C-alpha cells in the first residue's frame, strides 16, 4: 500500500489523424492539448493539487473500434504494474468504440481498486458504467 496521498493519474487519448494538411494537423494537436488541459482541470478539482499525471497518446490512423495501439499497450502494462491510481480519458470513445473492450478495461481498472473517469462526467462515470453493466448483464 502506498503511503503518499498523491494521486497518480493516467490520461489516455487517441486522436485519429488522416495525414491532412498542416493546418488540419495543427488543429488535431490543439484539440489534444485542450483535451489534456480539461482532464487536468477536472482531476485537480476532484483530487486537489497533489496529482501526478502520466499521458498516453496514440496519434495516427488506428481503428477506433480496436485498442491495438502502441500507447494503449503501454497504458495496460502500467495499469497491471499498479503505476497509477486513476484512469482518465476525455470521453469514452477516445479509448475505443468497441463496447466489449471498453467494458473489459473498466472491469480490470475497478478490480484493482482504481478510479475511472472522464473529463465530462468525472467520477460519475463509474456510476454510469456500473449501471450500464448491471442493466445489460455484462
């Protein structure tokens, strides 16, 4: 058991990038920065200033319905090594649009006693996910 009260927060973000013009590329990067800033703001609002953030970002032409992405694999290794206390994302679909993969990830996070949240719903995300799992017998 860790003695520190510092929350170690992993933030995952996936941004699909199609190789468009430089202006579009800048837009995608700016969107990612804004997403991370919002995640930081929400996490600090919940846990206070004593937070350490770890960023996992996949940027490229990866399938949104699959989690076979380099940074996602690094995130899962860190999760299984208990390197963070909270998993956060801007929205659930920045992890995956595949319901089964999302539910499996959520269950693994919660089985380790970690919090799971989004920038929009904060910790309420866990209540929503629990309700959805229970309602659909997943």
